[in-house]
């Protein structure tokens, strides 16, 4: 509407007002599509770069190695902490469930859940470092 209002002084009666307004609308739509195409192209390029990086064999290997060793470290930690502590950690960190839901289900306070997460994370950092140093 602003383009039509701003350009009404330029309207020459060579064609109908309807045709003139249709031309303005068509051009605005084309401008919008052009801008959207550039944005989409940029997003597509980012996605393709990410997919290339993700499908790199070295990256896939590193990801699988980390996942395997993370699970190994967590299995060791599970034996070191109480079942309730590990269960709270697992529900909060791994399953990404809300604290209120976990607190209700496990009959714990929110603070106890945060403490459980902290305890397991500290042990995980220690085990991970030991694994990286070749101790485990």
C-alpha cells in the first residue's frame, strides 16, 4: 500500500489504474521472492556445509568414539553413586525431562536433583580425564 500511495503521483493514464496497481504488486512480490531466494540459498549452503562436515569419516569416528566412551564412563559412575542420584541425573540430563516432573516422580526437591546432576557430572569429568590420560 505504501508503494502505491507513494507512486500515485507517477501514475500516467496510459493504462487503467487497476493494471498499474497490479504492476506494483507484481514487482513487490518479485522483490520479496528474490530476497527470500537469497536467504534460502544462504541457509541451504549452511546446511550443505554442515552435512559435509557431519558426514566426514573422521568426524563420524570421533562422534562414535566419544559416545562409546561416554557410555562406558557413565556405566562406571552408575556403580559409584546411589541409584536415586543416578536416576535423577539420567532423567534430567539424558532424557531432558523437566525438574518438576522428576522431583514429583522421585520424591526429591529440585535442589536435590541439581546436586545429583552436579555430583555425576563431576565424576564424569574425572572419569573422562582418566580415560583421555589412558588410566582407565
